[in-house]
């Protein structure tokens, strides 16, 4: 049997990630007795133990798997090649089990490992010794992990493409695949497909694309994030410079009910929420890289309820045959997660059987090492909005994911940190609202550059009392008087809308329902959601949803269901994310004929994917286009004025995409395009093939100071009457005005000045982007622009709607962004929207 090789202590691993922050107590010590309401604030009743005698989990048999790996160059003297089996529940940098490999020759290594039958193993190769290097792809991106389903005795042949810090310039091939349900034949969306550590998600049509694969025979593994389909793997032969077509038929999994019962340590605070952290999406796993190397989010984990005998329980529908890795926690997969007798992280395994089952576990300890727990007792300001949750965030080497504190009532919050406190001597911590640390912080620890409040671990228990004097971006509002105006009511087709911003993070999902309710309270009748894909590589082009960065299939579906529950009309307006500014991305792209062909293929896939989501969820409108597409239009130009070299048939390509989208989606299609004075003269002709124009207003209303609101209204009227109205007559399409107005000085002139003499893109002021100190906060400027535009649109029946763009769903912030949530501009819409819709006088 191959011996496990723990390469480094837990403390050493943290030191390798980053230097430990300087120690220093920041708070007053106190003796505090707390009593937390059951469930962390709710009245959760005790649950009786199921009476039916259900079978318990049985030990899992194992089988030997031989791994053989080929590396690109021989190792340096003193280096060791290691196979690292990963724990995504704790976080990929933590709790890995490392096995050294034996040399077959200078570039071939091997090891035989006993692995549990039916387990899905996540692993990667690393070099330790004089250097610590992780394997990378041909595009120099880190390999997150490889996947292997253990079906019996097996042999694995892998090839490492490159190592971190090295570049790869060899030949590669590509895979173009289709994932289908083996029973129904329907396409499978959101299926994780992994080959040689390169991974992607299948789109709504079941299509997937994998770029930059070494030539040769590889193992391809498909994995459902929620376990709804059984893991699938097969070989795939890749040839240099060629595309390998594959079609996979994946079997759906049947569901059984699994009841987890946990016996907790005696020192567990009564009423503290106990969560089940696990490796499936419904157990908190995002399958992405979050703060500090984590992958799980506490708010997405199921919460256990107390039984009459003092134990805790939760029943979860889980797929038969799924390999469930899980642990119990008072925090997330790392902080306050259960420990064994040796103060090591616990990671339990269950292969879900074919019948309902009760799993009884005993949690040995929440603590690790001799250090005593730390109790944080927080008093929040009186202006903390009702319904907000306060979170605590820790930084032992970098800021990790925020954890919800335990509400005690009257703006008092607590959290007891048990561990792991044996890995650091000191660390930073801070507080924030609704998990949006870095944006909704307390004033003392604002932004992501802060080291936070400092604390040193101790053998003696510590009770730490903190008081927040104020929240960032939650200063008291200035009084605002709404001036009554005669408002012309429109018919039911008028759009009075709110558009979400697109900087999604997984912690949003707990708060999007609350955001929908706030939007509904404005008497909004339309909500525009902005699901996104990310350009993770430019050449070859890689464009698709990235876990933890883009809302995945289930995230978008959830938000659509929340909107439908409030009778809100919805539109999908898919957005791209870029690794740099959009202007620089276009300038730096190859933009030769082959690249453009690839780009149009990827945009087509992007459009069809979101058309399918819209169709399957009865969404009435799909919005294509946007202010980022100017280089891809006929005779397109870059931001520097140079030609984009877009193919001469670009207009035909756009018409073809719209035509194909209509074969997937029967609702209305709007085209979004930016508007500045004179820009409609170059609007694309294919606009005539869509149903409406979503005009993204970027025209100045004032250039002078002081601001004259009457003059601003008159300028808006002039632009509407002299430019937009004639255009509407010529194209005979509905016109919906989209307003993205920062709460910043310069908003009236449509130019928030930057330090180089230009203007900031309004999205640069959105959260979670860092604050820009040179930009002045000006809530009144945003309100003035909205008031001018509303007065100008009032009485112009040919304008079919107005939408407030950039809404930040998770939390109220009176910041410089375009979000109107909690600002006076939101109050203005609360007055205007119901009157425009004929709901009020």
C-alpha cells in the first residue's frame, strides 16, 4: 500500500499561501454569556426522530488504481512529484492528501492507491521540495483538478502540460461535444466536463467546447454539479490542430431521502445554526474559486434542526449512487468545521444507496489544538436596515468567505470561533452586511485593502466586544422632497423597469428574493436580469460560464422564479465579463479572419444558450447586443479609432444569429445599443429584424455649473424629439430608454472624470469594484438626471418604457454606483412608476 505523504503542516501551508498578518489585540476583553435563539434567530421547532427503522450507512469497499503521469521536463534535484487528492469542501488549498510518485524514468512517474469504489476523485499534480509548483494548462491557467470515477481496479494515464511559471508553446487539439440524457435524448445543460484538468460547462443545448488539449488519448469525465446525473467517463483521442467531435449519453440519477443526524460536542452553543457542508451544489459547493481559496458558501448549505433528544437532523433528497463528501459545521467548510481527535479536518463520505437511509454521526470537536475559542460580541448601529444580516470575515492570509453571525436582537450579534486556531498565531477580522464584505463594511475596516481588526489566539478563552460606529455607504440620507407633477398614465405595455447589475457572486442568492420584493414595492412591472459568461482566454477564444463568477443555470432559474412569484415581467440581458477593460480586450485580440469566425461562433452559442433559458422559463423578452459590441458591427471601430477588421459580411452574420435565435425563442427580441447625440446615424440595419430597441442612454444633459434642472429637462426633450423620435419612426420599433446614472459628480454631463482626462465607464463604479477616491459622491446628481428624464419622457407616448440600470441586489449602498437601491432616486421612481402605469393618481 502506498503511504500517505503529508507534505506540510497546516501552519506551513498557510504560510505558503501568504505571510501571516501582524498580530495585535484590537478589542476589549469581556465576560459574556450569550443565549442564541434556536436556528440562529428563527423559531425553529424541534424535530422528532423518524420512527421507521431505516438502514444505516455501510463501509465502502476500495479498489487499487495505478496512476502513471508523464511530465514535460525532468525534475530538478531535490524536487518531488506528488499526486494531491483534493478536498473541495474544506477548500482546495487545505486538507489535501498527498502521495509521492515513484520514477519510472526521468519524465514518467507512477503510484498505486486504494480508492473507494464509486468515489469521484478530484486530484492534480504538484511539485514539492525546492519549489512548489502546480500544474497548468496550455493557456498557463492553473489546473483546478482532474476527475476520476472509481469503478473498480483501474489504471490512469495522465500527461502534465506545463507547470506554474512556465510557458507552453506546443501543439494542441480541441474537443467539441454534445451531452444528452441517455433516457430522454434531451440535451443536458450545466454539466461539468473535464479532460486533463481543462474543464467547461455544457450550455443549454448540451454543447461543450474544450480548447488547448495535448494530442493523445485522454480520459473525459462528465459530472453533474447537483448529482442529478450519474458521473460519466470515457476515452477521447485528440489530434494536434484538429477538433475531435464527441457525443456522450449520461444516465439520470434517481432520488432517495437521506436523513443526517448529528450528535454535537457538549460545548456547542445552544441555538447556534449547524450546517451540513458538502461537495454538491445543494450542499454549498459553488465549484469555483472564492475568497481565500474556498469553494463553499455557508448560506447555500442546509441547516439542521434540533431533535427532541438534543441531537440535530436534516433530511435531504440526494441522487442514488452519488459520492457525497460532507462535514458538519458552525461556519463553512473551513471555519468552525468539525475536527477529529487529532485536531485534523474531518471529511466524511457517503455513497448514496438505492433506498432512503438514516446516517448517524458524532461530531468529536469543533476545536483544533490547545487554543481556546474566541467569542465575538458585536453591537451594530441603530441605522442597520431591518432585514439585514451581519457577517464576520476572517483573514489568516487573505480574506476568506464571510460567515453569518448569530442575531441576539436589538442590533446585537455574536459568533463563537472554535477553529481551526492551531494554524495561525494571529489573524484579521471584520464585519459587513449581507455577506458583501469589501462593499458593505463597517467604517473602521472599509474596502478589501484593509488588514481588519487584529486578534491573537490564546490558550485562555477570549470574549471580544466590538461596537460599529457606522456602516460604509450608509450615511443618513439628506431630506428629499418629491415635486408633484401631472403624469400621463400609459397602457399596460409600458415598461417601468429595473435592471440588475452583472457583477454576480454566489452570496447574492440569499438576498435576491428580498431584492425582488424591494423592486416590486417601487411598482416596477419589469425586471431585467443580466446573466453572464466570461472571456477567460482570448486566443484561442474561451467564452463560457465560470463557476463563482457567473450565475449558473440554477442561479438564473431561481431569480426568474422569484420574479414570477411577484408577477414581475422578466427579460434576460446576457452580459460578457472580460479579464481587462473591454476597450483594451478588443485592441489586444488577434482579430484576424479565423479569430473573427471563432468569435461569431461563440457569440452565437452565447445567444442561443440564453434564448433556451428564456424559452424554458417562459421569459417574455430576450435582449441581445450591448455597449461592448461596436467593434463587431459592420465597419466596426476600436476605441482608438482604428478599424476592428471585422469581416465584411458582419451584417449578414448578425441577421443569421437573430434568425436562429427565433427558432429557439418565441418571445420578443430587443436589441440594446448605446445612445449619444448623433450615434443613431450609424445604427445597424438589422435592427429592423428585432422587436424593440433598448436604448442605453449615455448623452449629457448639462455641461455647466451650477446645475439647472429645467435646462437638463429641455436638453432631454430636444434629444428625444430631434434624434430619437425620427429614428423610432424610421425603424418602427418600440423604444425603451435604459438609464445607468452613477451617484457621482459628472453624472449630469455623462462623464465622471478620470485622472487621465477621460471618463470612467459607469460600470467601474459598481460593486464589488474598489472605491475610486478621486470620484466625488453625489446622490443628488443621480436624482436630477432621473427627474429630468422622467419629465421629458412624460407626455411622449411613443417612448415605450424607462429602465433603471445597475441595481445592486444584495444590499442597500448609498455609494457612487448607478444602483438606486436605498437612494433618493429610488424614492423618485417609487412616485413616478405607479403613476406612469395608472396605478396611482
